[in-house]
C-alpha cells in the first residue's frame, strides 16, 4: 500500500472512531485518549492528521453532507426526498454520521468548532436542487426555495432527534415519510404527487439497489 | 408572606436559575454550586426542594409544557398554531424555557433524568387537540392525529435549534410561520386555510393582548 493511501486510511479510521465517541459522549466529555484507544492508532498518527480535539470535531462535522449522496433522478424533488431517506438509513448504520449529527444539534459550540456549517451546507445544497426542480416545472409557484430548504433541514434535525430519544431511531424512516406526506402537497405540482416515492422503505431500497448499505459515500 | 408561599417562590427562583445555567452550560457542565450562586439561595433551601442535580433537571424538564398555555380559540387548529408561536416567544424571553428545551434536545440523558417526557407530553397534548379539531370538522380525512402531532413536535424541536445555531433564534417566528405554511394545506380543510392566522408576529400579538409578555404561565 502506498504511503499516501495508508495515510488516507488512517485518517478515515481516526474519523470513524472520533465520530463514534462524539456520538456516545458528546463533545465535552470526549477525550483524545478515548479516540486513540478506539481507533487503535498512535498519538503521533492522530496529531499528524488532527492537531486538536477541535480540529477533529470540525472534520467530523465536515464529513456529514457527503453522506447524503444519492443516485441522480430525473425528478429533482425525488432526489431531495431520496437524500433524506438515505441519510436517515446511514444514521442507523454509521457511527461517524451519528457523531457528526450529534455535534451539529447539541447546543454546546466550543470555540474553534463551527457546528453551523452542516446546517448551511445542507441548506445550500437543497436550495440548488429546488432551483433545478423549479426549472423543470416541478414546484408550485408559491415555493420559496430557501424557506423550504431550511424547513426540511431543520425539520429533519428535529424528527431524527425525537426518533432517537423515543425509539433509538427505530421509527426514523416512518417519521421522514410523514414529513414528506405533510409538506409535498405545498411544494410539488399536483401531477407529481402520485409519481414521487416517499414510502418509509425508500432509503433501504436505494441502498440495496446500490449494494452500498454500510459503505461510505 | 406565609411560609408556604415563600417556599413556592424559593422553588421558582431555584428553577429559573437552574434553567438559565442548564441553557448556558448543558447538563454535564452544570454544578449545584453554579445554581446556588445564580439563585442566591442557601444550600439547605436548594436541597430541601431538589435533593440532586438529576431531580433539578427533571423539574426543569417538567416545567416545559405549561409554557405552551394559550387562550382558547373556537378553531382548535388555530389554538395549536398559537401554542407554537407563543412557546417560540417564550423561548426568546425566558431562560427556564430555554434550559428545559436544551435538556430535551441535547443527546446526553444522564441516569435518573428522563428527557423524553416533554416530547411525549407535547405529543399527547397535540393529539388531544387534533381530535377535538377533527370533531369540529377542521381536519382533512387523511390526517392521522398522532403522526401530525409528532411531526409538529419534532419539527419544532429542529427548527428552533437550527434558528438558535444560525441566528440566536432571531428568525424563529419566521421559521414557525414557514412550518405552518407548508403543513396546513395537508391538515386543514380548505375553507380554514384563509381563516387561520400563522403570520410570524402571531405569538407577539397574543402575548401583548394578554399583557403577559415575560410572565410565567
């Protein structure tokens, strides 16, 4: 294995261990020692990639949005729906995603860690996709892409944490489906309402079709 | 002042101080000493009312739902909308509400503190109101009261935390208004859509009309 490839794998191992510990402990209670033990790497290797706990947390936060990668769809609203379901599935299967989401939604924002970035990145991504959807004639004229994007991002943040608190995220896919059944009639042109798929098992079906379940994006 | 009345006021002073500290520090970093200093009460008085940090956190959590008290409305959907706007206003003005919400949404759930209770209490309250709305013919037949109630509770939790992270909750009333503009068409019978008021300043107007701004429920 080339040195560079090894470095990339080590960095990933550390990030995954850090994500798991941040998920379990939260930012404040997490220590570098816990991450070292979980990742089974040397202190030197960790500090080579991440000079501080803050930089480790920021890297975990910055890994979040790529986990919403989904196959492109002709209907851009369907693709947005797919992002939420696939990301929901990855929350179940991937501790790095869970740690990243915990750092985003927990209130403590230590100096040097910007936990607002995933909110902004998700919103910008969805705004762009909604504009694409508009160009394709998928949206009702009343839709303001930024308002709708922020509602989906904020609403998703809340339903996933309520699902975690009440059922350990067992009912997350159902809650995502309920979210879409409530907001789609205010967003999509009527002709699309029967065509889009927002059933609870949407995310599992996409991941199965990609044979990607459990993989990184 | 009668002894009982004094005890009730002392308990309230402690709860308000604890709410403020939990809001600023989160559960883990909060100490009884911080609460004592903020409340300016004796250790004996605090332990008389709250034998532990856990019992203090639970009491702060259990104070949350009464802050959603609003004047009754002939239209029950309007009353539900009012709850979200008034609670949003109280989040801005009241540190006890903010501390209670932080304890609810932060992931850490220490042994002995049940942070799921506000989610369940809010949901049960909204389910009951939606059933009342249904009896009055306000709801579309497709509405499942529990799904809708959980979406409103979870969605609200998320949009308030995104608003806090991005704008210090400055745009919370706007975000609540956006939530309703997206979900009302899927919930209310068409004839109600023009009659209900979900403008961003709804909460401020209700509180002003009650001359209750800043008061406890």
